[in-house]
């Protein structure tokens, strides 16, 4: 009898000891890793479940045992709201600290580059701007803008390839303030400008139907818009100037727009000379009838809308006022135009 009681007591003591050891093992496994070494950067990919995240934390030495972390998540009903991203975690972080960070999406803020493309900038000016922002050679960006190699938007927008084009993406690089990841590749940067162009274009109600009604391609529309952008400063005049351009095109009258000649010069001139107007180029609207082969700048939304919905008038001419307002004097006939030129000269005195 005493032997049987002794045996039972021993079994009970062994079970208690085993239970205590197991409890201690679990408790110990759930403790934070001893702080040692620098913080670790881990990336939670989209679609990763809490079990995969737990394994990733163990692999990177953030927790002792992923199995216990999985059990803790189930017990606390956590893990379903973890957000993807790149995090910084350190050995020594508790379960609750890790859970809170993953739930909040407290990710590492990417280093970014902020830059602004002014309205009316040419492709070459934009390439230089991007080169400065990313400390790269402008030729790298310019090559992408000239070839369009590897850019998805090329097919989406139907950007043509034409040997007469100076720069293939001229007109399609939307002027805006951007903030992009510092490690963006030149191709990704150019793609961002094209994507923004598409987004802004889609803010114009029924633009495709309006374009079709005008019997124009998007490339032709942007060419007109780029002329408006380079010729006009006063926003209210943009639709009227666009209307003048269409009037001259319909009449098969040379556009004779100074901005198309300026586009061909290495350096902008305050005043063009007669010899400048004789430059042999399909972009020179003093020598050629119709539109140039493509845009001469990258227009803003106001100029694109003006080209899409011009203001109807009987005007065929305009001249810049010299009174400092940067507005224009409009004329129906060449005789009126000459009178406006004289009037503008008098205003400057």
C-alpha cells in the first residue's frame, strides 16, 4: 500500500515538474531576443500571411520562436490587419510592439526626390532638370525620351515614331510637381511623367469624343496645345489663340509662329532675325504650311483644353502687347494686324 502511494506521488511530482518545465520553455520562447547588434530592415510583401511574417521575424533574429508568435497572434486575435511594406525592427522588441507597428503600417519612409517641371518646358529642358535631380547625365533621360524604349505608355497613348520628330515624347511629359523614390530608374521617372499626362488628360470630360469630332489625332492636338503654351501667358487668351491657329490651318495659311523657330535654336532669342525665319526645318512654320511634325513643348492642362475647345472668332492674326500685360492684340486682316503692331510699339514707349 505504501509503495503504491509512493509511486503515485512520484508520478504526480514528475507531471508537475514536466508541466513547469514546459511552461517555462514556452514563457522563455516568448521573451524578446536579447538586444544585440543594429536594427534589422525587413520587407513584408503584399499577400504575405501572419504565419509567413512570423517565420520572417524569426529568420531575421527579431523573435526567438515563430511558432509561439503564431500562437500569440491567434490568442490575441491579431495578424489579419498587418500591412505590407518595409519595416525596421530590433532584437528586443516585444510581441506587442511588433504587432502595433505592423497594424499601423509604421513603415520606413522612402528617400524621395521632389522636382517641378514648369509648363512649356521642352524635352531637352526636362532632361536637364531630371539629370540635376538624380545626379545623372541628361543624355540618359533624353535617349529614353527619344526612343521610348520599354515604356508601356507608348502603346497606350499611341505616341508615333517619325523621323522628323526632334524628340518622340515631346508634348507627352506632363508639367507638374513630382515626388518619386530616390532609387527610381530613369525609365521609371519618365514613365511617371507619362502616367501623369494620361491621368490629367482623363480629367477632361469626353476628351476622346471631342477629339474625334475635331477630326484630329492626339498628337496633332498636343502640337496645337504646345504652340498655345509657348505663345500665350494670359490664360483667358488661350482658347482665342487656339482658334486663330485653327483659322489659319483651315485657310491653308502659314502659321508663322515665332515659337516654332525658337524651338530650333540652341539658345532662345528675345527677338528673331530674318535669317532665323529662313532655317530649313519641318518645324519652321514661316516656311511650311500646316502644323509642325510634333509638339514644340510640353503643355499644361489649360493649353490642352484650349486646343480641344478653341474660341471661335474671325481673327487670323495676333501680336503681343508691349504694355507689360503680356496679352495680345487680335486682328481679322493683315492691314489691321499691321496697325496693331504699330499700336503695340507705341505702348512700349
